[in-house]
């Protein structure tokens, strides 16, 4: 029996708020293991799905980084900055400090757009360029900046913006 069949008829409306929260936490744990077990890649991968589930439904912006080894394996997923409904103040210096602290060889930045439109804004693209330039100075590769919403993900690397 397929999982979909086993859980047919158990829509979100049949679950209490606590049960829904438990399901999401379990899904995040399973997806984090999937991300940690394999190379982290850019674009529409397990990484993008994980980030969408983690941050896509947030009511306020959150900005974080996936810190990676030389073989693009996950060292740490850390949320670094929290904002309002339409902006977050991000300090590239803090990203640099965390990359050094985790001894990361590469990283993927991510943030959500509560507006449900995951297209990167001009300020998102500017920030990404500044972070990339700073990380280049210490030989840390910026692999991607993934913007997520409730319904979609956008990889800046896949769009040629990095």
C-alpha cells in the first residue's frame, strides 16, 4: 500500500494544530536527513523543497544559510536574521563570521518572501553580489541564494544571477 493511499482522507482539516505542527516537524527532520546524506545542490532539489517547507509559510521574512563542507555536505543550517512582512536587514559581516566559525568551504543563502512571490528583488540581487564578493575574499564559495514562498522556490544560481 502506498503512503498516499494509507493517508487518503486524512486532510489537513482532520488534524489539530498540534498534530499539524508535529507532522511539519517530522517532515523537516526527514528532509534535513535527506539533504545531509547527499550532496547539497542548487535549484529544484531536496534542498529547495526543504527550505520551502522550513521557511515558505512564515509570516515574516527570515534569512539563513546552509554551511557546507568542501564536498557540499551540510555542516549546519542556521537562521541568521529576522524581519518584517516585507524586509529583513542582513549584515554580510555576520554571514562571513558564521562561515568562519563553522569552517565552511561553501554556503547557500536562503530567505522567504511572505508575499508568496519568490522572485528575487533588486535588493536581494544586490545583497547576493555583496555577500559573494565578501566570501570570495576568504575562499568560501557562494553556491546559491534560494528565495522561497509558500508556493514556489527560485534559485538565483539557476537564473544566472550568481
